[in-house]
C-alpha cells in the first residue's frame, strides 16, 4: 500500500534536548519525501525534503536522510528551542502527482519547555 | 509569493446543517488546488483536487463535494453534515514543478 507512519505524539522536551521524530513509508518505488511544520495559528510550511535515496534534507537545524533500505525519513535536531514547538508532518509524494498531491502521516505535536 | 487564505479557523455546526468552506489563492494563477481532511487519529487524507476551473477529481467517496467557480477559488461543501465529517480541513495548492503551499486549516466540529 501507500502510507506514511510517524511516531505518535505529543512529544515534550526541554530546551536544548535532542529531537528525533520517526517516520517510515511504504512505496513500490522511490517517492519524494517531505517534512512539513505547522506553527500555532499558521499554515503548513515545508521544512525540508529529499527527492532520492541517500539525500539529506536540512533546514533550521533540522535534518532527515532518505533511507531506502529501511524506508525511513526520520527527523532530527541536535538542540531544540522553544520556538520549535509545532506540529510536524511527514509526507511522501504520490506517483504521477504534482507537488500538492501528498500522502501524510498523522502528525506529531512537539512542545519544547524552557 | 503564493498564499492561501482559508477561513474560518474553527467552526461548530449541528448535524444536518449545510457546510461551505472557501479558500482563495493569491500570488499565482492557474494553480492546482487540493482539499485535505484529517479525522481524529488519522493522517491528512486527500479529498478533492482540481487542475482548473470547473474541474474536480474526488479521491474518496463521501458526504462532501467541491467546486472551483474561479481560477483562485476552491470551495468545499456539504448539504447535510454528519458527525463523521468532523475534522481538520486543509486547502493546498501548487504550480507545475513548484512546491506546495497551504492554508491555515479549518477545524470543524459537528455536534
């Protein structure tokens, strides 16, 4: 099937803690993979992406590596800040679809405490 | 840059009442437009997409319909809401070879 599975939230961390949000996907090929972030009161924003195996997407200190052997795209950040509090969505592209045609995970709510 | 305006942010409606959610696009023309829904405990699921005025494709059978009366306007409707229509509704858009852009979403509670 075509699906995206990400770790259940909510996740609560202290400032400067290490963050990992797991994401795995199912696919018959190699779709593009994305992490989106939704800050309170705002729309989804693209955080980072990877379009082929072994690519590493990075932005704002966040990183995720496209691992075809484990079909994973885990999101990591070495030191989170209060301003990182948001909901994070893992997504993969649909075959033959344009960029807006995505398959999303359930989302993981992250709260960072000072 | 392109933006999507989607309103309201939250909405509470009684069962059996009609629904109309509208999203409008600024900053680009001829976008592809999408309606997603996230029901409780599930991921965002594509409901409808449109490649142009009057062109609507439905991804899943349901109690909802969509319309695109203008290039930058995409409307999600229901004649009679069900409890199961509760969820988070998100409008999105894209252009050829560009990344997707999203509205803020509407949280609908049917009571």
